[in-house]
């Protein structure tokens, strides 16, 4: 079963923020509708490519990459937003959901 990536405070979160800041220095992100992760030629990364890169990064950190999927980020973000008390419309907007499908991503067992 894929592992949920939880967005909590602490060293791991601080490292993730630092990594994202460093990434954005190299790949400026200016338009909210453009893909955050892209290839060197600026085309959007397809899910299999993202998963492959994610698995390589996790393996290099000594983590069991089979427990994580790219979708783990959506689950973690939706769960974190719900735990922080964001409204349904805010969570939908954050994840670009058009329906209440986001509710399937919220994992109450992480409480």
C-alpha cells in the first residue's frame, strides 16, 4: 500500500522547504497554472517520469521507494489542509479539484 507523505513540522519539513526554495532558484515558477515540475526543455513531467525520479530520490535516502507514489503528495496535502481546518472550497482550490473527490484523499488515521 502506498505511503502518505505527511506535511508536518520538523526537520523533514524544513529540509523539504529548503529543497523547494533551491529548486525554484533554478526553475522559476511564475504562473499558478504552469506545471511546477518540468523537463529541462520546460515540458511538463508526466506521472511515470515523476514517479521514476521520486523513487530514485527516495532510494538514495535509504527509504523503501515502493511505499511511495507521486499521488502520496496529494493525499498528504489534502490531509494536512483538513487537519489545519481549511474549508472544503480552499482544499478544492489548492488541489485543483472541481468536485468533492478531494474527500477521498483525506486520511483521518493520520491524526
